């Protein structure tokens, strides 16, 4: 029997395809795996097990024994002690009552936030997926909130809205003569998380709602079920996947939330993320921070795996579903319906105030610094009352500012440059991965998807070796996919810290512009899973026979990708690009750890201004940030709409030519 | 181009799709792969196209093994079941795709500095091969087509009967039109062979019949080597030069449509291609009498394959003949053979002693316009009879049937 040579050898040429793979592999090894290993080493290797605050960071002691065997033995001993240290380090976190209560509180607030998000999100989703009404588009765009608004500016909005001297309190004081102390408490954190995560629920639930084939509900009605019964027995069960995935996502986000808690939790309420930050940045307690980050990374990986599992379990191909019918929303006209009318009106008004209030407060504050609930700091600074563009002038000054540690204008420029770099890197990393995960690699060599239909043609004799191989390859694929999607829910503070370690060591420390590089790396690691998530469905929607046709018409694999798959997935690619751009713009947690002196980004500047109680400048910066990310997301939404329209409306580029 | 498959085998994970298929498609021939879904016919097509690699065996084009050629270098066209038109390109751009991509094959640093002839495209076919000179767009030089791409597109659209459709989008076309564009696109780079994967299955019946004729016409006009995959036996019989019947990844029989229909090699072929009544030899009562004539075949379990139109009603009139036959067949009934209620248009055939006589009850009668189908219960099985007469037969009536055993295929047991 002739020995089988590898494909490229048989075809007598080297394939450039391998290079495409080298990039994501190299990137992930350098900026994800290596820093995480360092994080583990930080805990594991050291003079003494983690108990008391450890010495200065860095500097792993190297075994100085001579001779190969001596070194090996020393290395072996080193490894055993390291594992012991690691176990003890984790155990310390597990046993310390303070850390335990910290983790418990983090999980507890995440759970409460999730519940609150579900409570707020479900009615909005119901409204959006069943009714047309004036302002529906506005309400729909609310679902973009978690992506558009950088958390630090939401925190600012909340302070301005609910602060001791905020709008709510001034209204209450004027109307009822009472004041509420909302800020720096658990409810403030919960409200802020709900503000963020209810839209996530709205997204997933209304997607699930619109995917329900209306003929199911019609069938139930025709079988004699009342509308209420139809809802409980047909509609709600179909919504469970949407609710479950949305809630899981909300939980993960709330668990890992950092800037909101940092700004709104005050001194008393800290989550794991905030504690890691405090340990590293303020107490300079690197080993404790590392151990905590390690524990949190393990937890968050478990959560993200759970989320992906949920999502995969509920994933169903949606083929030829009739669009969900939308009814006109009418006020109940029945006599005595005023109760429900009041309830509806109050609910809508509350939602509007809840969402519009903080944003409005931000905008007003930026243009009228004396008007807002800035508190004594603003009042004392003697800013002229009335409308003014002073805050914007301040934000756009190119002069060095001591508070910011950079000029505010430079931070805007930095943000845009870093975001562009992040976008490019995450596209280069995500595209090959998305291509592989969408099962496109086998197109043209093996089959992508076409097999099972044809597959019944007689099973081979059951051979456990072959079955095992098939199963192993499936598992292998699943493991790689999960691993590549892991940063979806990695703690950004932990990642930032790990990268900080990596960039403090020789191979990476010597690089020019290392802090900027580190920030781009962190942002790209955080963003590329989202690019995969937008790109992969777009690629999967392209039938394998399209690139196959291209191949048969004379295109090689690269040409087929460039001329067929890429144009057809272009919208997915574009929205992925914008998404990564916006994520980089608003990322605070990792950046705040990595940005050294003299390098600031918009959210960091915002945070510094906020710390200095310069609410006017902070608001102006928040409005600028909001405008840029907002533009990105209007773009994403438009592209998404066009993509859907292009596929269903069947005129992919008809108007363009 | 002659395509030869040599003991081709392909399996996916744990499922064997093609198991040792040996088959030759002659130059300029239309060969149909016919079989139920899941028999591996699409996989064979993909193996020929180079979209799959065989686990064992070889594909030869004109004697040369092409196993290692990627699909883009094989020079065969494939029309997919769902046409696979590129939705982001117009009709003209779709058809021109193969012409343009060929031209772009060389990287820019290898291209000559002089401006290239517009539309000059390398052709995968050699001069003198059937098909090459027959395509409407042919250049002078071997292998080079000097016509501009736009002109070639125009001619191809004319060829498939869609002149003037250049600027349409695929989504604006009906299924039948998309089908034609897909064929034009596959033909554009002058393939050495054209493979079609159930190209008509998504169309309605009337359109299917017309396109069937058109594809056959095109194939003969261009003298294309064509492999056509279908599960529809009418399609296979009506348009093919030869048919290969497949089951479970194996070739059951290869032959002309007439051979497949009239002389099926086994029960699967007999029942899959057309309707067949399998009538046990013993049950006809002819076994012993025919034994001396056909000694080579055992009667145990052997069956006659009788097509519905070969199963005839027995003529009504002759009571003498009827009586003698009834006696000859050993049946107790002497009341004579008559088929009451059967119209005179199909007068039936006379019964001779060497013909079997079957008495059954009509279960259902289907009027099909040009013919009438009877479902007759005979013993414990159901026979299908096709009458050219359009007269209805009432359900429940008993009829006498006969057929010619000498022209019927006899299959052994099993």
C-alpha cells in the first residue's frame, strides 16, 4: 500500500494557509496563555506560601544547582513546592473569612442583579416583540445601552441622578421634603447592573419571542386554549431558552463588573474584581491579588462554560419561520380599565426615567456644570451658572493636566488609536478562528454538513477504534472552541494584571511602547470572542456549496474565500469590527491597571476626573465617549439590519449598482 | 473526456457512503446515477469533482489518475441541487466568475507587462476533444478563447434561453431560470465534463419535464460528457444514454434505459426502476412445465418480473379456450373465464396453455387519463395492472389476468 503523504506534499506545493493559523495561535499564546501561566506562577512560586502579605512582586527565584541531574532534581522539588504553594494560595483565599464573604457577596449581588434585570427586561421584551407603538424604535435602541455606554460614564450618570444632591433627591426634596441616601449602597449597585443587563435580557428574550412560529400559538388557540393559557403553555416554554441565556449572561456580567462597583460601591461594598484592583494597585499586594485573580478566573471560566453550554443546548436552526405578528398597542378602552392604564403608564414612565434620567443628567451636567448634583466641589469651584461649553473646552485642551496625568485631548487621541489597533488585531485573530469554527475548513476537502443526509448508506461494522477517533475529534473540536471563547467571560482585571506581569518581564518588557501594546493586547483578547460571535453566524449562513462552486469554477481556496465567503460575510465582519472598536473605547478595568503614567484613555481620564470631583469635565468626557461609541453602534445596528434585509429581501446589492 | 472510477470507496466517520464503485463514463455520454436517497450517488459526484478524497480506489480522467488534483484544477463543472448561485453577484457576474478567476490565476508578479487580451482565458480542454468545437464561443487558438468575457456571457445566456438577463440578481429569478443560469455558469469555463446533482428536484413537475428535454438537448448539441444524479426513475430513463442503479454505495446494474427496465438484474433494480409485479414462478403453475426448458434456473423462490403494462386481462369471448385453460391450470372453477365489467376497448389477450392464469380481485382503480391502473389482490399480494383503456373497473370485481412468461425476466430466489 502506498504511504499517504500530507496533502501539501502530494500536491507538490506549500500552502500559505498555515500562516493564517500562525497569527491567532501566536497571539493567544503570547497574550493569553503566557500571562495566565505567569499568574499561576505568581501564586505558586515564591519564598513562602501565601499567608502574610508577600514581598515585592516579580523575580522568580531560579534554581542555582549545577549539573543536569541536580538541576532536574531541584526543578522537581521546585515543582512540588510550587504545587503546594498554589494549593495553599488557593486555600488561603478559600479559608480566609474576608475573602469568602467577598466571593459570597459578589455572587449574591450578581444573583440579585440578574433577578432585577429579568424583572425589568421581560416586560420590555414583551412590549417590543408583540406591539407596534410610537417610540418603539427608541425603546429598541435601548437594547444597545450595555454596549454603547461605557460603565464609568453610567456610574457618573448614576451619581448625578441618584447622588445625595442629585436630581432625584432634589426633586424629592422639593416635592416631599425627603432625601434618600441611595449611592454607595447595595441598591445602587443593583440598579446600575440592572440598567446594564436588562437590555441584554430584552435582546435575548425578544429574539426568542420573534423566533416563535405564530402558527404554534394559533394552533393552541384553535384547540380551545385561552390567550392566557397559550402564553403559559406555549409561549413561555419557548421563551425559556432566551430567558436562561440572557440571565446567564447577566449573571456573568454582574459577577465580573468592575467600574460600576468601584465608583458606586463606595468603601463598604467591594466585589472580587474591586478587591483584586485594591490589592494590586493600592496595597501593592501582588501575590494575594494573583491568588484572588486565579480563583476568580477559575470561577468565571466555569460560568462562561455554563453560559456557552446553555447557549449551545438551546441553539436551534431557525428555518422559514413566519415573522411574529405585531399588534397596535392600544390603551385599554374597557370601562374600569383605568387601573391597567395607570399601571402601564407608570411602568413606561419609570422605565423612561430609569434609562433616560442618568443620560440626560450627564448631558445637562456637561453643558451646565452648576446645575447638576455635583455637590460642594463644583459649587466651590465657582463655575458660572447657566449654559456653557467650558467643560468641553477643558476636555479638548491639549495641555497637560495633573489630575489626568496626560492632556485630556491626548487621551481622546490615545483611545482612538488604541481602538483602531484593537479592531485590526481582533479581526486578524478572530477571522481564521471563526472560519474554522463555522466548519468551513473542511469545505472542498471533506464535507461541511452535507454528509448526514447522505449518510445512512450502511454503517460500517461497529469498530470502537474508529468511533473513538470520531468522538475524540469531536471532543477536541469542542474543547478548542470553548477555550478560544474563554475570554468572553474572563475577568478583565485579572487579565490586565496577568498582562501587567507579562509586560514587566524580559521578553515583552523591552518592547517599545510596551504599555500601549499591553493595552491593545488586553483589549483584543477581550474583544475577539465577540468578533467571532458576529462573524461565525454570518459564515455559517453561507451554504458550503457556494465556495464549492467557486472551487469548481477554477478558484483556489483563498480565491474562493476572498470572492465568495468574504463578501457574503462582510456585514458580519464589519459589525464585528465596530464592536471591537467600541469595546476598546469603553474598556476600563484592564486599562486602568495597564496604563502607566503619561498614557491615558478616555475612560481613565473620566475616572480620574470623577475621583477629583470634577463633574463638569467628567460629564463632557462621558458625552464625547458616548457619542463615539454610539456612532459605532448605530453603524452596527444599521449594518445588521441591512444584512438581514439583504438576506430576506433578496437584494443583496441591488440598490448599490 | 472519459471518466473512470476504480473500486472507489469513501466513508464518513462511521458511515460508508461509497463502497467499491467501478464505473466508466464514456466521452460524450450522459450517464445517470440513479438510486434512493442515501445510496452514495452525490458522494460519487463529489469524488469526481474533487470535493472529496477517496479512501481507496482512483478516479481517472482519460486514463490519468486525478486523485491529487484539487477541484479547481480538474476542469469539471458541477451544478448543485440548489443551484448555488452567488447571491452577491449579478447573473452576468455569476457566469463570468469562472472566466475571470481563471484569468487571475497567476499572481501579479508573474503576469506579463503587456496588456492582456480582454477575456483571454485558459481553457481546461484540449483541441479536438468533443465538446470543445461545439460550444458556441470558441477561439482560434487551442485553449484560448479570444472573445471578450461579456460576449461569452451573452452567448451562454442565449444558449440556455435567457438572453438579456445579464443584469438581474439571482434572487430575482424563478427557480427554473436560476437552474439555467447555474448551467450556463458551469459551462462558461468550458468544463471537460458536467456533473449535475439532482438539478430538477426543486422544480415543479411541468417545468421539470421541459428542462429535462432541454438539458438532454444541450448535452447532445455540445456533445458533453455528463454525469447526472437523480432519484427520479422517469428522469433517468428518459434522458440517459446509460443508467447506473446504486444501492448502499454499490452499483447494482449499469445499462441503457431499456436494458435496465426490461432486463433488471435483481429485485432491487426491478422494483426501483418502474413498477414491477414480482410473481413467484411456483404460484403460476408453470414451473414444472417450464422446468425442462429452463433447467438452469431453480424455481424455488424464483419470480417473474412483470411490468404493469405486460400484465394483461384475459380476453372475454372464447368459452372453449377459457374452459381448457381453466382446466389446464388445475383450478376448480369451470364457470368459464370472463372479465365482467371490463370495457371492450382493452379486449385483453387470449389465453394459451403456456401462459399462466391469475384470478384476483380489484382493490382500487386509478384513472390516469391516458391509462387506467388497477390494483388487484392476487393470493396474498397486490398486483398493479396498467390498462391502456380508459374504461373504469368497479372495485371488488374479480378479473382474470395473464402475462407472457417467455418475454418476462425470471429472477432467482433471494
